[in-house]
C-alpha cells in the first residue's frame, strides 16, 4: 500500500516535472546525472559543423580533441615540448624542409580500421582541398590543392612525410600540426559517405570529401566517438571501446547547451549538471562557499584589448596611443569585472606560449595621461567612438574605460552592436576604437605575433588583414622581425625575438592589451580528474571519473 | 441689488455661475468643474501626485542626487547592497543606483514628452483630416493607419531603431512612429460624430475653409478624448522605451536609462537583486502614476458623464 502510494506520487511528480520541462521548452532537467555519464553545461551555440577540416569554433575544437587523434600534441606539462599522439617518433631533415613521422604500431580507428600513413596523408589532402576557414594553418606551409598530394604523403604504411616550403622554426611547424585541423580521419569510412559535387571555378573537385557527412558524424581514432550533435541543444559523445590507448573511464559525455551563467549555476547547484563551463564572476563568487562544488581554472590563449584606428589623426599621435594605456583602470577591472575569468596581461603573447613576456608596466594614471594629451596638442580632450560588442565582460570594461578616459577629457561614445556588426566595421577599418578579443589560431607565438606585430601591406585592399592592418598601423620593421622569428630554428633565440616584439608593441602600438582569459568551470565534487588545458582543444574528458 | 451682492459672491460661486458674464468666465468655470470632478477621484489625484513628484525629481536632480550618475568607483563600491551611503545600493560599475534613478527620471520624462508632442498632433491631424474629408482621402489615410496598427508596437519600434541605429533620439522617433495610429483612430471617430452637426454646417455656410474648420472647430472637440488616451498611453511609452533600453537599442551607456539599468542588473538578479529591482520599481511607480492620472482624467473629461 505504502509502496503503491510512493510510486503513484513519484509518477505524478515525474509527470509534473516532464510537463514543466516541456512548458519551459528548455532541455529537460535530470534530477541526478547517471554514474557513467558526465553532463557539462556549456554554451555550444558556436558549433556549425563537426568536420575537423571545416570547424574553427572553440566548442567544436574541444569536442574534436576528444574524438580525433593528431600526429603530435604539445606536452601539457611543458608546452614548449611535444609528444607523439599517433606518431611514435619524428625526424626533421637538416634543411628543415622535410618532416618524417613514424606512426605507432597497432593503431585503430573507432570503426576498427587500422590507422595508416595513407589516412594521415588523405586527411591533409582533404583539408587543403576543401579549403575551409581553418585550412590556412596548414596552407601557410606552401600547401595547395595541386601540390598537397606530393607535400603530404605516405612513404610507407607507417611513415608519413610532410614537406614545407621554407625552413620554418620546427616548433612553429609542430605547433600547427598539433591543432585540431590536422586531425586524422578514417579514410575508408569517409569515402563511403562522399557526395558528388559539380566542379566549379572556386571548387574544382568532383566530390565533397565527406564534408557533408562529417558535419554531423565523426570518423576518428580518439577515446570518444560522436553519438549526436543537435544544434543549440546538446553534443553527446560515447566511449570508443576499441580505442588503441588507455580507454576512457566514463561511458558517455553530454555537453548540454546552456547559455546563461545563472542558469548553469542553478543547474550545477541542484546537480542537474556535473560541470558548468560558462560561469561569470558574480556566480563564481556566490559558489565559492558551496562544499559540493569545486572550481577548476586554466589560463587560455585569448587576450582582450582595445585598439585605436590610426586613420583617425588624433588617435595616430604617439602620445595619444600612450595616454590610452594609462587610462585603463587595470586594477579595478582585474579585481571586479574579470575576477576569476581573466588576469591582467599587457603583452600580446598569452601565458604559456613560447617567448611570453610577463610584464604589466601600465597602471591607471589620469594625470600622466593628461600630460601626454597636452603634449599631443589635445589639451581640451577629444571625442571618439568605441564599437562594443553587446556581451559581458566587454561592455562593462568599455563603460569603465569610458569613465576613466572621461576624467582625462576624452569623451567616448559607445556604439553597441552584435558580434557581426562590430566585426564588419572593424574589418573595414571604419572604427575609432574597438574593444575585442583575439584567440590564437594555433598554439604558437607566431599566431599572435603575426596579427599584432605585422602588416605587410597597409593599403585599404591589403591582402593580409592582420589586427595591425585593421587599425592601419604601419610597422615595416616589426613586420620583418616577425617574419624572421618564424624561420629561426633555435628555440631560445626565437623566444628572445618574440620578447623584443612584445616590448615594442607594449610601448608603441595602438593596442592596449588588458587581460588574458582564464577559463573556469564549476565542478561537482563527485567528479574527479576534471582538468582544463591551456587551449580549447586540450580540455580532455577521457580521464574523468565519477564517484 | 447686484452691486450689493457682488462682493459677497464667493470665487467658487463666480466660477460655477449659471450665467457666466464672459466667455472667459465660462471656460474657467468649465475647467473648475472638471478639476472638481477630478479631485473627487482619489486614485486620479494620487496619480497626479506621483507625476508631480516625478517632475520635481527631474527638476531638482542636481540637488537630490548624492553621487554622480555616470562615474562610479569600480574598485571599492561595486554591487554594494542598499546602505546609508548608497540608499539603493550600487551597480556593477560601482555607480550609485539612487542617483542614477534620479537622473534617469529626466530621460524618462524627455522620452514621454517628446513622444506625446510628436505622436499626438500627427495622429490628431491624420484622424481629423480623414474624418472630415471622407472618401478617398479617408480610405488612404485609414489604410495607412491600419498598416501601422497591424504590427505589434514593440516589434515595429525595434525594427525602426534597428534601421535608424541605437540611441535615445532614435528610440523617441521610433516610439512616436508606432504611437500615432490609435490617436488617428480616436480623432477620426470624434470627427465623424461632429462633422454633420449644425454648428459645422453654419461655419461652412459662413465660408470657412476646410482647413479652418478642421483646425478651429473639429480639433478642439477631439482634444479631451485625446488627452485621456495620451496620458493612458504614457505608461506604455515608458515601458516601450525601457524595453528598447533593455535590449540595448534605447539610451546608450553611460546614460542612466531605467530599462538599460534593468538589463545590466539582470545578470545579478540571484545575488544582487537591487541592481535590477530598483529601476524596475521606478518604472512601476511612474507607469502606475500615469495610468491612474489617465483614469482620473477620463472620468473628469468624459463629456457623457459631464453634468453641464
């Protein structure tokens, strides 16, 4: 009788929950997550494809990293070193043009097919031939659709040879190969799913290299495989039971789309999710005392900055550029708006990257800035606009700068817009001041150095549209230095060059870098082994266990 | 006889006199009667009181505010709860919410007044012209009005602001564009009831131009119902302006617009409720004030309930 009653009640309760979940039209809430499943609350609305040859989004990279293997990965213990993933060893020719990788024995894809050098070569080929947004990472080594078969080829079933066009720094080449674009896909499986395409001037191949199928499926050799991806709802990955290495501890990981920090926090507190990935400072603060939740964090390769368009004659004055660096209240921003999610960082290379310079010389100093403005002949101040994306913490920082700059007589009008609006204006060089972020494309100093400290052609139709170009900053000397650093084979010397570049940018550039992002996650205490890596494609879930 | 009685006749008696000696006395008498009807409505008086308080807050914002509305102390005064120093707490940039709400009242009033000044005359003109002219003019003007009425107000305002660019001036313009059609409808209805009345015929016989008839003889008849409607709409205008501010298309930072203040406080609703709640209260009170005032005015101005 008693039992029946409880059963009856719980059924009613379940029905009620189901009904309210349906009414809320959000993802239904689980009471407790299953013991063999990790549920992460994560803003995954950026994902547009799962194809590693096309995806260039942070969340997609994170999922891909758990599904696909690469030849090499950077060593998380010391990011200036590398360790083999599929590759057992590699050699670099004396002229630094040829890289020969020897694969580990007995590698298997999730499908059961063996991983061969042929798969690696074909993965490179399809990336370059598809030519989607991330293809430039390998394309910059002189690869194109015509020569890729020759430059990236299988010399033997277990030997892959990669040829580059210039004697680049080996660390640069290996860093690029350790980004998710170089993921190795299962050639046999993908070939079964290719779709015919009518060749055109832009795309001269007769098939899509499985791009359409790989959008929602995966064919990798990593510890997980994709079960499903429902846009703006969830990504579900299952354990790959035929993984060649140490198998994942959990059977399944669910990335549940949750956009708002407060929603993630509520779900984490009641145990609907195990990990909350997009927490804002105030929610982090509020959870600090909760014994059921621990906070994991790791600095990431994304830096936030403001930049002054050098087409504006006032902003082009060196004193004004300098003044702006003194008009940001770094301390206050660091201790409030980005508390826990970022740390003040004024150089362009993020922490953890080769050659990083850890110097933060600037402080809020209105008097000094006023002096500089006076020297520039702008005693009465000036009026400028600032294009600001409608999202935190960027808007908060922009308003704070608006206040502090106002004290020195600089009147900033904030023009808000969505991502697309502000970026379009920025890329067309029509802004005065832009506040934004830059995430490195691959884990190598060249990625940021190229964008902050090089501008090969400052004309309006310049082909290489780096951040320096977007702000019309002409810097021939630093451009040359950036190029030279790319070809420097000695790592120590190379990092010295980047330090010098950072110093120059710090002192003279129209960029005022504010902080480096720290990724944080709230983790329920029954989850063990959750670790955030230094980049978005190193947040591995294979080692996680649950109590 | 009259010379003796005149001084003892009270001011009230003079105003309510059954036989006004001049036009001036008659209209003053009417106004006084209306005012007395209005006073009898307690809620209406309360609404008027709220609006008067709002007006004086806006007028004396400089004296009333305890801090700067735009400059805050980010480092030391962020998200403080209400206290003796900060009566309504501080927001996420360390600004005093009380001072921001005080200054925000100016923005709210400016928006409401500008919209009323733009939309009411436009609606009045369109409605009276359509009603008086009839025929094709009527059809065309009223179909245009229908088109505007077919869209939800906020959505239409949103798309106008999106096209014009964010900012408080454009928000005012957009709200005005969406606010006039109901006034045109009311004015047309009123016009239809008086257009064939005798006094209009007389004016026509005397050779008055249509322009003069509409302006001098029809529009005054529409005024009272229009005033009521505009007052009642003001709450809606405030909400629309706040809605635009909330989605970031109204007043731009650092302006202390109430809707934008709620939007920025939304992120803290769980732990620092006052950031969003205080401007929300302000909107609530002022909207309530305008609504009560409008109700009171309707009762007082409605000619059908008039005893004269």
